[in-house]
């Protein structure tokens, strides 16, 4: 299960990055076991101030073609 995910984002821009990383190292292996996936996934942390202004803006999405999850962090 090692190297099952990669987080793309800068800890300089996100002070909570370490906490997110620590939680992810516990959650992703759990999700892998529960959902049965075995390919590595990328987790992209994205800042989009315009999206953040919209109360119905995006929060996250999954791209199965690239095995990536994008999270809007604003």
C-alpha cells in the first residue's frame, strides 16, 4: 500500500498541509481497502478564489482517466 497516493500542493500555501497529509496517510489505505482500488492516485490541492466566492462552487472532483482527485481548498 505504500506509494498508493501522491499529494500535489505546496505546504507554504496551505498551513494545514501537514495535518491533511497525516490524515490522508490513514484514510487513503482505508479507502483503498473498502473500495478495492489498487492503482496510485494523485490528490491535487487547488486554490481558486473565484470559485470560493460562489456558495455553490466546486468542492472537489475525481478524474478517473488520470486517477486524480482535485480538492478546492479555499
